[in-house]
């Protein structure tokens, strides 16, 4: 399976980091080339993940061969220009992102804006000014949008956990945690909502530059006419 093509200036030292977009337990993980497995991204191990891209005959067009990947899955390659002997999130220049193995469209997890929290960085941490209100019995996918708080050239690598900080009863169902195809959103499914409950959720998001962003959002379950 091929990664590319990428058109840019000639003479660059491009490489790709390959992320699993699901479905499956590997979703949100990066491919470890050195050990041939999907792993949680660790910035210090970036040199285990890089897939070198080759320029075609001085043309400024670059491609690479992805590992032997299962069909029926979606993958995303983040392309960087290496500045130095080893890959570095601090020094390398982000170039582009490429879908690999399929077309990441709405069926792959785009969530309606009405069910998405925008995240902002405040003096109290990473929070959303928005409250999402859902009807009792709702079961489906919600998302947090981290576009405003991600460092330039980075994206969402993983959704590590989602917890109800107030431990409401009955317990809310929180499952299927995954990074979206655009690497700007964290998605998860909710179920078992109870009328009158307010859920203060903490969404722990890992980024491609090794950060962990604890995002606080408010979900209210309320019967509406």
C-alpha cells in the first residue's frame, strides 16, 4: 500500500507517521516500524515510527510504501520534513496529512456540530463554553473539537479515557473512544443517559507531539418538548 504522492520542493527529507483510524482496538495508535506493531504515541520514540519517503527522479514528488496493512481499515499519514539526523517534533516541519487505505468521509465519523464541544484554553484548563443537551434514551457519538488548542503541525493521536467526574447514577455509558480522521477531533459514544442528570466529563486526549490534554465538558440529559 502506497503513501503519497506528495508534491513539494525538490531535495527535502520527508517522512511519514502512520496512524490507525479504525475500526478496531488499534484506532488512534501509531505504527511502530521498528517493532512492526501499533503502539500509543510516545514523542521520545518518534524515530521508531518514521517511514522514509523517496523523491521521484528530482521531481519534488515523494512517495513511500506503507507496511503490509489489513484491508477494510482506515489509516492517516502525517508527513514531516526532517531537520537533522533523527525525527523531532520540535524541529521538523509539518507538511501535510494523507488518507491511506480508504476515504475518511462522514461515514468514518464526522459528528454534527450540535453534538460537538469546541475546546478552549482557559485559566482553569482546557474547557468548552458549550453545554450539550440530549434527550433521555439518546445513544450515539459525541465529539470534542481541539482545533483551537493544538500546537501548529500537530493533531490528535489518541483518546485515552473519558470519565464522568461526578459519577452520576445510573452510570453513563462511555465507549468507542477514537481520534477522528481530520486529527482535530476526539470522538466517543454515550448511552444510558438519565433524565435530569448533568455529566461533567473529562476527556483525556493524546496529541502527536506527546502532550496529554485533559478536556472538561458538560453534558445535560433533559426531556424537552
